[in-house]
């Protein structure tokens, strides 16, 4: 099973700040790494697919990069509505797995 | 737009079983898969298994093998997840989510609203 480790677990940030969340895979997942945003009492929402590909309707301040074992989700110019928990997810091999999540708090 | 609508809240006794449904509608491809993901209170996301309805092929996470059964009714575009021998640790929100990967898993593009299952004596 591929283990995904995110860092940090928690980050408190101010609006307009730039945030970077990393996801490290225990094995090479190629580009089969995706990012989700989950707000309290809501279902997860797809933000980025295949490491860097944008999703229709997702604000352009969200971007992804990386391949192999190291990946990054970047949020440029953070807004209050971005307060949420973010998860990475690998679909390279079954069982698919998720990172433990990174909670972003907006000050 | 694809919509996934799940069945309602369940309260179960330890040792019993629960069956949650997920009905898909909208412009879904024929090779879609339905995944089941659960989230215990205050915890992260945990994949349980997936089914490709058109092939009626299911895969399960090892830790749930033998306890979970995922099925699909193509005629109604509805998938089901049945979990048996329930224990308190199975208390969680259970989500269904689609991926369009066919035989290969892919990103989860649409999610159901979640079904809360509470296991308590």
C-alpha cells in the first residue's frame, strides 16, 4: 500500500498569503496524484487532477506541481473561503490512498 | 452534471449490518466506477473499495475484505455498500464517489452528500 504523508498537518495563515502544502508518496505514483478540498460538514471537492491539471470552476489561485514521489499544492493569495482541510490522493495503484490531511485556518 | 444521491442516516447495533445506497444521475460515462470512502469523526478519508457497474467487477481494501460487499444495479444506476459485523469504530460518514478510470482508478470527480452511520448499543 502506498503511504501519502502531507505536511504540515495544520497551518494558520492570513488572507492574501501564499500557502504551500506538500504530499510525499512512499513509492513512485507518476502523475496519478490528485488534490481535494473539504470544508466542515461538506463532501470533498476535487481541486487538481494528475498533479497539476486544473479543474473547471476551481479558482486559478489553486495550482499543483510535482511527479514521482513529491508533490505540492499551492494556494496564491489566500482568501477567507479557503479555510478547509486539504487531502492528496493517489490512484496509481489499488488500494488508492489519501494523505492524512492538512487543515488551513485563516486568521 | 453528474449527481450522486445517497440514502439517509443509519443507526445500528454492534454486530449488525448496514447497506448504504448511492444513485447516480446526469451525464455519466458508461465506464464509470463508484468508490466508497469513509470518514470517522474528526478523521481523514479512508478508501473501502470500488465497483465498475458495467463490468460488475469490485475491488476492496484489504482491511475491509470479508466484511464489505459493493454491488451495483445497472438498471437504476445505483450502487450499494454493505458492511457487516459492525463495531463502534465503524461509526463514520460514508461517501460514494465516481471515477472515470474504468479498469484503472482515477481521480474522484463527483461525490455523494455522505451517509452518517452510527454504531451504538
